C-alpha cells in the first residue's frame, strides 16, 4: 500500500496540471477571438467600402449599345469592382415595387433614365479618390449625372479609422495581459514542485537534466491547451456562420489557417519559455528562500 503522502502529492500534481491547461486554454481562446477580429477587420472594412458606389445616370436618348460599350470600358478601369446596367424599363419595375403603385400609368410616360450602378474597389473608396472618379465620369458626354452619398463615404472612412485604432490598442493590451497570465499560471504550477526540484539538485542532477521533463511537459500543456482553444473557436465560428450567413462573404480559408498555426505556435512557445524560466528561477534560489 502506497503512503498517503505520495497519493496526496500525485493528486496535487494532477490538479495543478488540469488547472494549468484550463488557464492556458482560456487565455489562448481569448487571443484567438482577438486574432479573428484583427484578421477579419481588414476584410470587413473592405466589404463596407466596396458597398459604396455611384449611380451613373445616362442622358435620355443614348442608345443601349453605347451604354453597354461604356459599361465595358468602366469594367476595365482599375478603380472599378463591379458594374450593373439598369435599363429604364427595369428601373421602372423596381420603383413600381417600392412605391406599390403604377406611376407610369399615372404620368403617361417613363421619366426614369438608364443607369449604371458602379461599385468601387476598397482602395478608391475615399473622398479624394471619389472626387477624381466623379469628375472623370462626368467628362463623358453621354453621362447626365453622377449620384453618390458624400456623407456616407466620409462616415465610413472615419469610423473604420477609429475602429482600427481601437482594435490595435486593445490587441496590444490584451496580448501583454495574456502573456502575463500564462507566465504567472505556469510559475504557480512550478512553485508547487519547488522542493522536488531542490531534492533532485541535491542528489547531483544537473540543471539541464532537471529542466528537461518540466520543459517537455510545458510544451505538451501548451499544445493540448491550444488544440482545446481551437476546438472552442471552431465551434464558435460554426455557430456564427449559421446565425449570420453573410459572414461567408468575408471568410478567408488562408486567414483561418494562419490563425490556427499562430495559436498553436503561441501556446507552445509561451508555455515552453515560461516553464523554462520558472524552473531556472527556483533552481537558482537558496534553500531558505524556497519557504517564502
């Protein structure tokens, strides 16, 4: 029958191991959420900017072939994301649905003009570039008017800039806090084994020999914690896609691969480094200091 003290020691080791894994998992999970936010921020910003566009109203009487030729010319421009030609008949049908009444029958004619809806690439969706593009479009003699919401362009760009600065600052703060939490968690775990470390040292074991199993366990803890954190993140992403299908439009497989690798590397690296530093610290301490 094993001594009660030995059982108690092993139970403490298991409890310490589980609490360490749980703590690191939660920290990595939070870092993963932040990483998803940071990596998606650019995509979401571009998605918002690329929904900014122009309604190019063509002059009445311009032949459809000339409008289509102008649309194809626009498609070749570097600032154009997409274009859509809307004939006056189609525009009338859309407006009739929105109004809920036949305005053509009331007026006796179709007052609408053929238009080209143009969406800009994200890099050109700012006030300076939009102004230049507007002047370029108006220089075409077949264009009567260019309509866009100037206030919307300004608001989108200002909000994206503010949000980007906030995310950057919050990311730096959370990263520092996360590193500190993982380091303190592992130091507390090693602290509970400090007398065992000193016993091995007193019987002649070298520091490298003593550190090796602890560092190996630290790497394993980091790997297990990162895999659990990834499982939780994938579950959260799956639920988010089910609730908000529009997220598929900004989803990027390469981005998620980078995030997965980053979490695993960060979990293993921080656990390894924190364990190594903690073990080395207690090995250098005097015996009397271990009791404090």
